[in-house]
C-alpha cells in the first residue's frame, strides 16, 4: 500500500499540482498561403524489401534557422531528400519568400542535415549540408556541401576549398569553437 501511495504522490508531483489553467493553444498553425512556406519533403511509400536494402530512407531531413542577411529576422532552410532543399527569406510578420533558385541553393542530392555557421568570419552565416543517399550511391554524389554567403543573398558552393566535402553517408554536422578561438580563419584540410 505504501508503494502505491508513493507512486501516486510521485506522479502527481511530475504532472504538477498547479491550479493555473493550462492554455488551450500554445502554438497557432499558419497556412502555407499565409506564410509562403509550402515545402514538402515527400518520400513515396516504399515496400518492405526496399526499406531493408535502404535503411536510411526514412531518416528524414534537416531544418536550420538563422539570420542570413543580418536584418534581425530568422530565415528558414529546409533540406530535401527526393526534392530540392529550399531557402525561405523572412519578410517579417510570419511571411516568407522562397529564394532558393536566385540564391544558388538548388540541390539534387539526398540532403540529410543542415547547419549554419559563419565559417569564414565575414559576418554572414554560411550553410553546410550533410549529404547521404541509398547504399551504393557513388561518393561524388555524397559529398557534403558548404555554401558560402556572398553577403547579397547569393551563395557559392565551396566545401572542397575548405576541406569539408566529406563523402561518407552524412546525417548532420555541428560546428563549435573547440579551443576558445573563433572558427573563422581556420583551414580544415591541413
């Protein structure tokens, strides 16, 4: 009986005994015609046999938020597996514009993850994409991509110049300042 009482007391503490009402809505769903974001990373239904030979097929894709043009508004980058990744420029008031093509960010590879980092220290966030694929995908089709921000909302692919065009089956990458110095100015392939 004591065990049962302790479990019930523990559960009530975990659930919370607050008398404050729980808000009915924490988030508000906004329609694509309001936001301008209409991205779908659709992966068609796959039979069991293909799933067994392609274990990463449902790993999904990545999303990154960052102020790419330094206007104080977070822009949205969504990665695509069987569709091109998309960059949405934040126009304010939850309105976004798809600028993927004019920015030079159209992708044809299986993009699994995305990170934003100012890798060259020019004050603008750059975009790093982790590329994957089905087993047997040629290495040249799995090379990770680094899109350097030119400061005018166009980007130049430069992963090989930085020595980070890894060709393994990547899922995601994280950049951090390991030695307490800025990331910029470092050459990664020495």
